[in-house]
């Protein structure tokens, strides 16, 4: 005779497995929202993050310009050679923490967090506003490469048989 808990366990497993099959739908919908908001970043652990092929200084300028345009108070929290942390404080509501991390001279990540727990909608909004103010193309940080040398010219070939005298004329 089969114990009573076995059919319940089988039913629970079937319910869990069928729920797993439904996961791609919401995942695809979320990907569509990312593209619709023009922000290709990821919302992870309460922070919106995106990486750009830009040096740190133009990214910082875009954050400051965003704060000014939105009339948020711009507060410098900490700075180092490769990272900056700012707080953008609106008149009402929670502050935005914006962290900029320079990974290489031309690759920089922006992280936006609202309040203690994070707010995805407000973080996406601020990230989109910052992205609108970033330079259109990467800022050149080193001189352009030297042009390539011209291709080698093959030596001239002669059609005279070997040993035949050439006409000096």
C-alpha cells in the first residue's frame, strides 16, 4: 500500500515543474521593457547598472548635468582615481545613489540605487536620463594609430632567357 504523502509529493512536483515552464514568458517581457526604456542595463540587488565605452570624466559630467536639469541636489560622497559616488537628492522622496566605476581608461560602469532597498522604476528613469546626456560616441583618449605602410611592390620580371644579352639602348 502506498503512503498518503507520496501522491501529494508527486502533485507538488508536477505543480513546480509546470510553473518552471512558465518562467520564460515573464523573462522575455522584462527584456522587452529593458529595450523599450532605451536602457540596456540590468537591475540587480536593488541597483540599476550599465557599462559604457567611455572614460570616467564624461560620465561624471552627464550625471552632474542630469542632476542640474532635474533640479536635484548634487552631493559628492566619495572620489578616487577610478570611482566616484554621488547622491542626487530631490526636494521630496528618496535620494538616488549614483556610483561610477572606471574599469579601464575607456570602460566605465554606472550604478543607480534609490533608497535603502532600491526602486526599479525610478532607477531606470534616472539611468535613462543619464544615458541621454552621455556623448554619442566614445571620447578619444589616445592618439589615432599610425597609417598602415603601403603594400610591397613585387620585383620586375624579365621575359628574356637567362644568358641572353640585354640591349642597353
